[in-house]
C-alpha cells in the first residue's frame, strides 16, 4: 500500500510540474493561448516550441561587410636537396637552408615569425626495366618553413633574396595575405549588421502600421573569417620584368558578420 501511495504521489507531482511549465511558457508571451489549447493537452510539447520569441514581434536579420587591405604576407618557402646518400643530402640542404634563414633575418623577419612546417627525408626510386625491379638511386631532403612578413611592401624583395640565397635548391610554394588584428574590422561589420537589421525592422513596422519597440532578442552568427589568399609565386616570378623585384599585389580581404534581432511591436 505504501509503495502504491508513493507511486501515485510521484505521478501527481510530475503532472503538476509539467502543467506549471506549460503555463509559464504562455505567461511569458503576449495575449492569451489559442482557442482550444489547454495545458494538459499539450504536456508533451516543449515550451520553446509552443511560444518562441520570434512569435511575439518582428524578426529580422542583418548583414555587415567590411573590406580591408592585408597587412601581413605569409610566405611558404624552403629547400629541397637530392644526393646519393642521406648524409650528403642532409648536409647540402642544411647549408642551403642556413643561407635562406640568414636572408630572411637580414630582411627583418623575426625569429618568432618563422616556423618549420615540413621536414622529410625520402628515398628516390627508379624502376629498372631489364631487371624488373625498383632500386634506390638517392635520397631527397625537404625543409619547408612559413615566414610571416609584416612589412608587406618588402615581400617581393624578400622572395628575390631567398631565391638568390638558396640557389637552385630553393622551393617557394606560395604566398598568402591576411590581417594581423581583425577585431576592429569585425566591430565595424557588427555595427553595419545591426544598422541593416534595424532598417529592415523599421520598414516592416511602417508597412504593417505598427510601432517598433525595443529589441527582445539579439543573436550573432555567420561570422566570416577571410581565408589566407594564396597566390602562386612562381607564376609571378615568371611574369616579372627583369631585373627584380618580384611584383606582389595583396589586394583586399572582406570581413562579413550576420545578426538576428527580434523587435517588440506596439
């Protein structure tokens, strides 16, 4: 009997709590529940589904875009050496890479802005048709780094200096452009997005013949981080008129941000 009594008491408590939650969800909205709706009939429906903020005013979205010139160039470069033995290939690559690093530092690239991204040693194989087998004919050592160039107008000169320092072993994969501190541009984009949303809400309120109230809900999303715009350095070097420097064109980057706002109406 005690167990049965406790079971019925627990079920009654659950029903009371669920009815209370349903009532609260409607009390947070304006107006009365729809005709025919009852708390007990809708117990299984989530409160947010019954009445969301988008149901009580004007819901709009706004977009903000800001363009900015890159202030940092990211250069991917390195050395590739091939010799009959691993030791010989390593020695040749190390000597050439040392010259490349000295050239970067002489052009003002700081140690903290140089990062190794790849170091590999691979055997070079060749297929011998007569013997029908593959043999190792040498070893290739690759050492690649990324160099962050903060004086973007010197990027062309740095590319040329690196190519000269590394000689025929030089490998320059690509160059990218970015912005070191994007926060100010996101602030501008956010301001434009809010203004865009507010303008849309005002127009909708005027067309509907209602007065626009205060914002009830604001959400930011869809922030767009511009990718590092990469360009083929070899193509630029081939089209460059002699003598150096290699021409570099950073172009522009675009920051994009979206907001969603729900306004009260009166």
